[in-house]
């Protein structure tokens, strides 16, 4: 089996482009003809030529989402104004303020000058330009509608930025409270508590387990502060490494879709992203199977990725996507397969998915507005429990001393 880049038209004149896997050119043309498209051009992709040379450090060069969003929108406008792609990239490289992004765009401009395509320049920076971005640009180049594809990408990035901003904004308050609570607790254990527990050392009283635990924790923080600091620094790093593993991704995914206060938001965010990204890819002319492969690589939750990857194999056997995701009611609410089924029956899947994405984005908007009011009582219970435990641990020995005096 080989990969081919193609452009094709249906009987109503609609242009479609992208990649297709087939035995040879004739098999690829027959497959497209079965979908109602006639091939206008087709070219085999050489695996060696298609493999990008990615430098080691370029794998980790990240750029803020807002910068990518502005770049995509401006590039679309410049191309629509009649500027060449090379000139447009060069102008944006001059205007951009982010030095890291400026260097990346300058390198891409040099690649364009050297005869490479834009997608070939973008693919060298996987930490900046996702598979979704690169594949959609490739489709735009192949189909000759790069300007339209960039507009779709810009909308996609804007919606993603909007979602992330709302979620991050909603998490600021609880994050500040948690950090303050940990800071005050550490201060109490390190400086205040030793002065109180010093009194207990002179008493001939058997201390309760809670008091002994707090005293041991206080002594450890006071006498081994460097180990405690190293633990605080290393824990997030080790946690991040663990979350990069298959077991870590599965664990995090399980926690997020089962945590009472969070699961509703996680499901709606992933459904919104799935609907909008899948719709954007279909609208750009990417095949169903290739679109699902890209979407499964874009969604970060393990269970959504797994559901879509399993779905690809079933779609190859002729099963409708709506029926496949209906088998995952915990992560895809009933509305998603129902709306998708309507789109499949009417031939308006892209439009239906956009409406679905807008619905879930509005749902997320409402949920994030109320997130602080949901988390606040939970935090108050946690803080109250911690203060109560500390108070009981300190007061119990004193009651024991008073009883001995009597």
C-alpha cells in the first residue's frame, strides 16, 4: 500500500484534496470515484521525501496559542490580498514580537525560498504546529484553497484559546487558595508549632497519635528543610514525566472523567473540541478516516483518543461513526451520536458538528462561570477539616494534663 496526494472534483464542481492510501494510482482513483469524485491530479508520496528532518531542540520549542492564532489569521488575510506565501511569511516574521516564533518563521521562509511547501516547513516544529495544523495546511496546498483552510484554522485556534482562557480563569481562585493554605500550613509547622510542642516534651503524658504525627512532620520540616524543598521541586517534574507515559495518561483520564466536580466540564470540553476539529477537517476536504486519526492525536484525554482509534477500524468495515460513539455513553453524551446521525443521514455532517461544537462551548462557558461557586464549598470543607485536625491534635494533650492535675 502507498500514499497518494490528490485533487478531485464531484459532479457539482466541488473540489476536494488530501491524501489517500491505496495499492496504486488506479485503485486510488477508483476509491475516489466510488465516493462521487473524479481525480484531476494524483501524485505518489515518497516516504523518504515525506519524512521531515526535525532537530532535537525544535521538538520542544513552544509558542503561545495567541501568537499562533494571530499568525494564522494574518497569513490568511495576506494571501487573500494577493501577496505570495513567501512574502507573507517574511512580513509576519518581521512584525512578530516573540523572538522564538520570529526565528521559526524566518526558517520557514528560507524553506519556502528553497522550494519546499509550507506544510514541509511547519512539520519541523511539532511542538508549535500540531498534526491538525500541518495536515490541514497540506490539504489546502493540495486543493488550492489554502486561504480558506487558514480561515478555518484561525477560527479553530480562536475557539481553543477562548475555551482555555475560560477554564484557566475559573481555576485561578481555587489555585490561589490552595497555595496560600499550603504556605500557611508550612509556616505553622516550621516556626509556630515547635514553640507549642516544646511544652509537651516536659509533660509526662502519652501523646495521642494525631499530635505525634504533627510533631513528627514539624520536626522533619525543621531539620530536613532541604529534603522537603527538593521533594516539592521534584514532585511536579516526576508527576509530569509519569503523565507522559501510557499508564499516566490513562490514570489522569480516568480521574478527570470520574471526578464529581470536574467530569461534566471535561466531557463537554472534549465533545466541543471533537466536534469543531472533526468538522474543520471534513470541511477542508480531509477523508473521514484521516480526520479521525488527526482528531484522536489532538484530543489529550486517553479515553477519547482510545474511542476514536477503535472507531477507525470499525469505520473501515462500514460502520457509521454515530453508531460507534454511541457505544461510549460515559464520554459522549446521547446528544452527540444523535446529532451526528442526523448529519450522516442528511449529508450535512460539517454543519451539524459546528452547531454541536457551539452548543458545548456555550455549556462550558456557563459551567466555568459557576465553577468557583462549586469549588468554594469543597475548599472550605478541606480547610475546615485541616484546621479542625490541627486544633484537636493540639488540644488533646492539654486536656490530658488537666485530667492528671485533677
